[in-house]
C-alpha cells in the first residue's frame, strides 16, 4: 500500500544510491556501445563554491537534456568536474592558516603552501559536487575531473607550449586590472563596478611658451583621480573642437612636476563633457593607453604593486623633466604615500597654487576587486598574453557559418561584438595556486618555453652553444652534471589564468592531448549550457582553443540561460539580504519541486523571478501525481504484460492515449528547441489537467461500476498512462517518478530503473474521433464552469443548459454524456431549443451553440454595473502605468526591476480588462 504522502527527504538519498548502484549514469554502458553518443561538459564550478540558484538552474537544464537523451537510447556522457579557482582557493587557505595561527604563505614558501592547498582540497574542496547530487544531477561521477588533475595539467602544458611556438603567446608590458591587495592581475569578470559619490576636480594646466616656461594662459581639464596627474603625458582635445584648434601642437607645463606635455587632437575627447579637454595618463587608464599608443606618448607609471606612489629613482617619471622647486617638493612630500594619501596631498598642493578651477559632486562607477573589495588599479606591468585576435577569427567564422548555433540567437551579436573588438588576453596571474607557467629564464636573459625543465634546459644549452656563450663541450658538461644544471634556469613564478585551463575543458576532459576513443567519438560535444555572462570569458575561449587544436568547434549548440532573480526582479545579493538558498528549498519542498520550478520558468531570454510560493506550487504538483498513483492503486489499476494501447476500444481510453501521445510530441518538440519552459508546461498540463482532472474524473463511473471488459481495459489504460506520465516527467522530476516506477514495478516487474527506461514511442495513437467526442465534453464543462465563475453564479446553484439549434449528432452526443455533463457542470437539465432563452449567457463550444439561462440566478443589471466599474478601474490603471512607461526620465532613472514590475502590472491589468470585457459581452 502506497504511503499517503510523498516524502522527498525520506526518498531522495535512497534513490540516488539506487542510481549509483545500477551505474545508471555511466557513459559507455555495454548495451549502448553502438548507440549514438550524446555529450555535455559541465561548466566546472569553483572547488570552493557551494550551490547557488544559478548553479541550480544551469545544472537542472543540463540534467533534463541528459536524462531525456539517455531515455531516447543514446550513450550519454555528462562530464562533471570542478575548477581550481586560483584566487578564491588561495584566499580560503590563507584565511585558514591565519585563523589557526600558522605561518602565512610567504613564510611557508611556495612548495609547503601548495601542500596545504592540496590537503584542503582533499578534505574540504568540492562540497558542491555532493550538492549537485542532491539536486539529482545525472553526471557520470566515475569520470569526475579537476582543472589541475594530471590530465588537465598535461593539456595545459601542451597548449601553452604549442601556442608559444606558433607566436600566439608572448610577453608584453601593458595595462592590466591590478588588485593591490591580492597583488595580482585579475580578469574583467573578477572586477565589480561600484557606484561612488565622489567629486570631479577641474585643474588648470598652464600653457608653455616656446622656451618651455609657463604662461598666464591655462587649459582646464577634469579628473576624478587627482593623484594620477603625476603620470600625465598629454592633454587631448577633439580635432573638430574650434575652441582649441589654435592649441594643437602646443605644450602645457604639468603642475607639481614641470614635465612638458603636448596638446593632442584625438576624437576620444568629448566636446560636450566638461571643458572638452581631458588629461591623458597612458599608464593608469585603459582608454588613455589607447590614446597614448595612437600618439606615441611615453608611459609614466607612478604606482608600485601596492598602489603606493613611486617617484624617486623612477626613470620614466623623471625623464626629460628639468629640476625645479615644484618637482623637489613633490618628490619629498608624495613619494611612498598610498594613493588615498597622495590624493589629499595633490589637492592641497594644487589648491595652494590656485590651480583648482572648480569642484563639483560627481557620481561615477569605480572598479573594485570582487574578492578583495579594494579599488582595482589599471597598472602597467609585464605579463603573458595570448594573441586572441588571431584565434578569434576562426571562432567568428564558425558561428557565422552555423557550425555552432547560439540559443537564443540574439546572443550571437554579443559574441560577434566582443570577438571583433577583442584585445590581447592576459593569461598570467601573480599567484601560487594554479598551473605554473612553463617558462624558464637563463642568466643571459633569454626565456625558454617547454613542457618540462629538462626540455627547457636542453633548448637553453643548445641556444647558448649557438650564441657562443658556451662551447659545445661546456654545454655538454653542464647537461651531464645535475649540480650545474639544477641552478642554471629559473622558472617563471606566475601561474595561468583559470580561464586558460577552462578553455581546454571540452578537449582535456575527453583525453586531449592524447588521441583516444572518447575524443574521436565525443568531440565535438552536443551542447553547452551556460550563463550569458561568460560568453566572452569561457565560451569564446573554448571556441578559440577547440578550433586551433582540434580544427573543429567544441560544441554544436550553445544554450544561454538568463539570471535567477528574487520575486521582485532584483538581482540576488548578500548585501540586499534577498538570496534564496536552493539547498533550503530542497530540504523544504524536495529537489523535484525546485527543478520543475526552474524549468517551467526558463523562458528563453527572460530572467527568472524566483518566489518560494512557486516552488510550493510545484510541490503540490508532485502531490497531485502521487495522489493519482494512489487513486490507481485503490482502483486496482495494474499494468498487464502484453497490453497493447492500439487495441483499446473505449472512447475515454482512446482519448487519453491520444492526449498522451500529443503531450510527448509537444515535450519532444520543445526540448529540441531548448524551450524548457514550454516542455515543462506541456508535461504539467497533460498530467494535472488532462490526466488527473479529466480522465481520472471521467473514468470514475466505469471504475465504480460492475466488472467487465470496459472496466478492465480502463484499469490497464490508467496503469499504462501513469507509466508514460512518469517517463514524461522523469527528466524534470527524477526522484518522485523513479519512486513511482519502482512501486508500480511490484506488480509489473521492470527491466531497469526508470533513468534507463526507454522514452515512449506512441506514434499512431492520436485518435481524432475520440478527441472530437471527449474534447467536446471537456470544452462544454470548462466553458460552463468559466461562465459561472465570471457571472458570480452561486456554487451550489443547479442551472439548466440549452443547446440552441443543435444537430442530430450533437443531440446524441449530449445524451451519451448527459450524466457527466450535469454532474461536472452542476446542471439541472439539458434542453434542446431553437432559440436562446431570455436573460441567458451564450457560449460557443466546439461549434455548438449553448445558452445558460440565468434569469433569477443573478442580477443582470448589478452584474453589468460591477463589470463596467471594474473595466473603468483597469483602464485607469493602464493609463497611469502607460504614462510612467512613456516617460523617458522615469525609464532612465528607475531601476530595471521597477520598470519590469510596472510592465508586469500593465500586463496583468490588460488581462483583467480583456476578461471583464468578454464577460460584459456575454451579458448582451
């Protein structure tokens, strides 16, 4: 006997263990050796991470595809793994060392510190893997990978060396996002812009005469970062700005320094902003760096790695500057200050000289490190780069030709915009945790890139012999003497950006650079499911590497899902206190309810507004399915081996089998187009509305009647349809469907767990005659119920239904279903009339004209007045919202979620208006 209720907490861990015992998710099962492969690589979550709502959405959608394709008979590999998360992991371990009172990273040294990190990874890292299992992720966990495991490390070394030797990796001095607290370069995705209420300072820079002396004329420039003026190397004005045309080619004397800097004409300067003149600091601003490159300006870096002012013995700062009192004072007062202290000192010095023209409040975006929390500095430093522009060309061509298709397609434009304007990719990080760059430096100043030190040493000695640094004999002696060889080369201390190893993920997890069966059989993978925010950082990198090394795209489709926001549409953040924990939802409502909620709301291109009430609603859906199975059990609806759905005779059973086939087709069509919400809604509509609400209700008279062929056929049909419903829902709700599959299998032994059962093939079961018959009944009852609700007919009132001018066939159909129609629509009788009775509401159901006489049941005048009042109220509400949404100032100032909330309120008001207008029309 089934339990009265389904308890996810008592079932989920047991079912997960059963899947594992059955090896249900293992790729390459013997019976599928000749099956078509289907492969998805998981976007590897950080090894430090825990399951958040974005993970839950991303992995639910992947799991739906994998379970669906596995049931369709394919040899599915959902490749799991985690990312080593360079900065995050290093910070976690450093914090643990500090909390335990142990020596810090620098005191321990690199080797000992990395031992600590690996120990942490073995003990605590990867908790997210178990959390993904709780969600029901059907990865092949036996093949779990890590971006720093042996296979990935081999791939990284191979890729770096090949790209270097092809001239696609090089070292250069450029601006990077520099974190002065973590003391490393960081990627754009690790930088968070914060709105800061600051000031815009307008400085007066004196024009210089032909001898380089200051004149009484000034040009005014504005800045939000006064301390960077020490590194200014030009002032830019727009070429078409007539106010400054006479100054092109003139110089100004940089205050506090005495450096002569030119006035250059460049379109970067905006005549509409401020004075129209901007200071150019190429070593401390990304835009200024580009201006500097266009005009061959010097790069003057005035900050050290910790963002302190460095002026003394700074050759670039002092070059060409004639010693003067201002310079001496600046060197004495500013050298060694933090950037915050330097700002105050610069402002005081400029104020003392009368060189501040104006100060105005200014709200602007300031980049902060998402982990350190400090202001990120554009900083000039030597780093390793990838020639991303060369690698991007094949990736652009692959998307343009359709080799890889983005879903939704509009994201292709974003992909094109980024890759067409791509800059060199900085791949070095000043960390210890990560893939150490395979580059070795020699005493004679050359760098040797190789997969290991032995190869690098051989290259270095051969090169030294060619250069005459060593004789052939000396080079040979060093090579043969471990003592001499050991200290000759020094390895680069930096590690690679984690996106480098992640960029190789589709290949490295399949065994690259080794040529093997998996790589040949499963590359390219079928689809990548990820968030739109990492198109550039990850999707593009995989495309570039895949096409370069494998000469083929890494995936055929890229499905990009939207964000999960809170129920008001605001982005979730700890500071706002609106974060929803998916693990808490799983504990409260079960994994199935959370998964179905995410799938049902995953409309392409629309963010998900997550509300706990929605999860609760889909928990009720699970309850509905469970109760349907209990109903089947109580009515002895047991499957029979040999049941043939094509041979059923009862119209109700033919109808439900046809509806089952239609639902399957709708789900298949939706999933093929990655329309997860449409697939979930089709499954929901079939199970709740068609099967539970209609078929089971309509079969009650048969099931409660005497035994006979019709009753037995109905029992077997219900058992069969329940099985198909479990299969249909399994990709979305794997736990409850697997449990029901096992329970029903007690009467009808199963060949496998549901996760390995074959997807139904019900083609040919559509029955237009049965659909016309039962569909008419469903429509009539639904229409009558709807009218009763809209007209405020009392629930207990039994009212007549008139069929107006019905055909003979319609009359016979009404007679056949008379008891059902009267019971379900609460009708006193069904009459055949030539003309609609007075004061009746007229309905059209499947071409049949119906009338519901409501004289004496409702007050027509009062009902009409109520509807007219409601219509006026909704029209007023729509007008108010339209006025807001038509106000450009409101649209500019209002937060995105407020604008969206107003749009939703308008949509709701329009829906109410349409409903009430239709109801008023029914009143005549």
